C-alpha cells in the first residue's frame, strides 16, 4: 500500500526538522495543485510548521516552510534536584 501525499509531506518535514523547505519542493511532494492543503493537513496532525515569505529583487515572492519538532525536556534525577 502506498503512502498518501499527506504522509509523504509529513515524512519529509520529519526527515528535515528545523530546515526551511521551499514551496517548490513541497509542490513536488504534495502535488502541484494541492500542496498547501497537504501542509494544512500536516499541521492538523500536530506538526508546528512555520511559514516565511521572501521577495527577490524583482518582487517575486517565494514561500518557505519549517517544521519545528517539540523540545523534549529532560527530567532531573532525584540527586540533581537541590
């Protein structure tokens, strides 16, 4: 059974945490006409995905997305607690 496009996009974000991924790259993974929907679906799965937009010298906008995984806090050991 093959993975859904949502699963493909989610796996790509997981494989590249904290890396800005271009909209073009996501378009290749999530489908040209529906990649934004795939990103929204992945957000609803609990992924913290940021977005930023850059403009080149001619004013053309380019979107980038970044997955920031949750930070796991280390529980202090009993002897470390003062």
